[in-house]
């Protein structure tokens, strides 16, 4: 990638981003790449579309997933964290997190 140069008289001064600027650019690129990947309604190796998924329960190396038709399925993705990111990017609730929120709401005075 060619870096921009700014002319100063007959000489050119190369611009090099600061550490903070590099972090901002890296975060922005990662954000767009993840969102582009996670915007897909289907996940490779998973036999259902995201609109069929109601909730999920992560385990050590597999997921228990509740579908809209009431069926419970188990899925062992090749990449656990990509699958988790895909579910979260579509705001599918984690059973443990949603159950904890419900408990907190019911036990508050």
C-alpha cells in the first residue's frame, strides 16, 4: 500500500500513522469484515437459517440451539468462535444471559 506523501518545497515528507491511528484503522477494518461475514443468513455447516434460531446455549465445543418450531438441535462448528460471533451479530440470545436477566428482574424489589 502506497503511503500518502505531502510536499514541502522540493522535498516530500512521508506520513506514517501513529499507533492510535493504526489501532483505529485496524478496528474499523475488523468491524466491517466481521459484519460482512456475520450478515449472512446461513452459516457454513449449519443446516438452518438464522431466522429459524430462537436461543442458543454454548458448551465447551458445541452449541445447543432452540429453533422456532420448538426443535432442539446440537451443532459442532468447525470454528466455535466464528459461529458464536455469527449468532451474537444477529442478536440471538444466549440462554444463560437471558435467564440471568430474567432472574434479576424478578428478584429486584
